[in-house]
C-alpha cells in the first residue's frame, strides 16, 4: 500500500519527511492513552512528546495490483501496475 503521505504510509519504515523524524514504533516509545485505544505520552531520550496518529481514507491509499500505476509506485515497487 502507498499513499501521497509517504512518511506515514508504513509503520516502522524510516523515511524522509522533514521536519518530522522517524524515531521508532509507537508501541515501543509510547504509553496507551486513557481511553485504552489511542496513543498517550511518548518518550525519547528523556524528552516527552504527544503521540500522533494518522488515519487515511480508503480511497487515499493506493494498492499495488489495482491496475493503476500511481505516482507513489514504480516498476520496481509495483510491477503489476507499472510495466
């Protein structure tokens, strides 16, 4: 799956998304929020941050194999769509 929001597309995959920086997985750096579902306090190197969750609409996520070579795909990443 790909998306124009490339820096948020795949959990755990470092990418370039200035000024944001991939620091790790929320499950490793953050506590669960008070509702038991969302991300609460996150800590890295002694500093604390608020968690950020991004939800994509189904139509905004591009899928390899849907027959359309999207600008986020290439012949290498999705040969099924980009020949």
